[in-house]
C-alpha cells in the first residue's frame, strides 16, 4: 500500500510492506469557505463580543497587529490587507500601524521569508512590518507578575502601547498549551525571555494538564489568560485550515471569546478516536513550514502518545531543511544524550527559569518513555544525528518491516498530517 506523508514543501511516498494492516488516521472533512474574502469581511464587521473593527478603530492613532512567525501556515495573505484597509478607512494613519511578527524566542523573519510570511506586497509597502525580539530588555513593558503563579509579565512595548491591539493566528492542537492561536500569540509570541522561560519551566511542563487539545486546568493556558487580563482589551482574528491549507473558519472579536469560538469549531476535527493502540506508528512533522528544523519535529513525536502500545516504534518523517534549531536547543539535546531521560529531567525540575529551548527537549522525553523513536530526514547533517537522541534511519519502509517483525503485530497507524491531528485511544 502506498501512503503519502506531509514532508517539506511536498509529500513523501511510503510503500508499506506486504502483510501489514494499515490504519490511516486523518481529520474528518471540513467544509471549505466558498469565499474567504467575504467570510473575513463579515467577521470584521460582526465580531464576537466586540464592536465592528471599523468602529473600534475610529479615533485611534496607533494600531499593532500581531502575526505568527514563519513556523505557522497562517493565511496572512487573506486577512492582513482587508484588516489594514479597514483601519486606514477609519482614520488610523498608515505610519501609526505596525504589523509585528510574534517570534517568541525564535529567530526573526527577514528578506524573502518575510515577503512569503506576509503574503501581500501592498501590506509591506504600506505599513511597518517588524520582528519581536524577546531578548531586548528596553523593548518591553513590565506589567508586574501574575497573581496565580507569579510569572513576570513583560510584553513588547509596540503592542502594549498601541491604542488598538489585534492578535491573529491559526487555531490547531498545541502540545503544551492545548490549542494555538488567540492568547498564545501574545505570550509567548511577544513576551520577554523572562516571561517565556518562566512558564516553560518544569513546573508548568510536567503538569499533566499541559497537553494537547486540553484547556481545562492547563497551567499554560490559564497563565496566558491572566496575562491578557493584565494587558487590557485585545481583539483577535483566528483561522482554521484543512489539510490542503484551505480556509475553513474565521472568527474575530474579543480575544478570549473569538479564540474559544475557533476552538469549538476545530475540536472535533483535530481529535480523532482510535479503537486500539499500535506497536508501529508512522507520522510526520506536518511538512513545511513546521518541519524546517528538528526543534519543531518534536511536536510530531508527542501528539500520537496516546495510541502508542508499550515499547512501540514511533517512526517520524521530517525534512529539517534548516537543520537542527537554535544553539540553546542543541546544548539541551547534548545534555539529554549525556544524562539520559531520567538524568535530564532531574536536572531541570527545580529551575525557576528554564534554559532557552530546553522545554522542547523536555517534551521529547514524553514519547521517549513510551516508544523507540525513529527519524527519517534528508535535511539534517550527519554530524547532528547523535544529539537528536533518537535513531536516524535511511528507510521508513525498512523501519516498518523491522517494527512488525519485532512486535509480531502487523497493524500500522499512519498519520500523514503529523501534529495537526491528535489521535486518542477510545477503547
């Protein structure tokens, strides 16, 4: 049987061996919006728990619009132009409008990459498009600490001081915060490193509620909501796309309410019940832009955890066209290889501030406890294979064949879209 996995800017063909019994796990079909332009226009005119954008913008001199960085396939080209034209028509001067790339602690997006990210030359020619820098102390406003968990709240000055604040993004499963989009585009999106490193420490990350498709009791989600309350009024535009990256849903309005509307829409589509667990699972890192680095690949390892049988083989394909990730992540992975799963976890449990990007290594521990992880990649240099902490393979087909022979179970689960879909055991 031939299956195709999302891989880089295309798909990777995998010929499953004879005798295997495949279960291909996909989202149920979502209706595609027949006119994305009309849907966006209606969302801006009839928002959730807010006045229309044109009314909100009237009399304002400054506005800041947050967009996700290049690691998220957000359809910015569909909504940025209409949103900015609405602001201008309402009287906001063009030199008072900033589009701010919510990079968190990721690298900035510049040059051709920024052009691709924004997707609309008119936007780039008309307003300022800038990158957030989490390490620039002077670029942030200190709002104090959250009352619940004491997280220091420092946010990008350009967003805090704007008269009109708008976050935009994509709502999909997120392996720590439940779902992406909404409040997450603010923190960690435009938060200072101290803020990000606090609510990515082991106190948060080891909480069993800090998991995909869960908001109830999720400490990251709760902290993000508290940060939004400290900041004050924010609007948000949230999108949902299907496997072919078509727009299926758009909601706009007050940030919490509009985000929950998108979560309600996508919840049943991205969580798929599976009647058994598998000794062999084949998945992806969702293709471009998510699978550009090994850092992001970890997300694809975490999402199938619930359908892994004990001692399963988790086989994941990721292009890694940009290589490994940050130097900080590289250092964390080096510590994992040196100390092992238990030693690495013990070394981070009491840290009030997580080292930058070591939280991704911490998340990798979770599937490592359940399965043997096998990585297929054509982009990762051979010198970096060792510090992945997993087995790097040359053939998915051979890995599937070996896994079946090892377990004696011919059943194979295949998840072409990787972390954009969360299978769960419903036996």
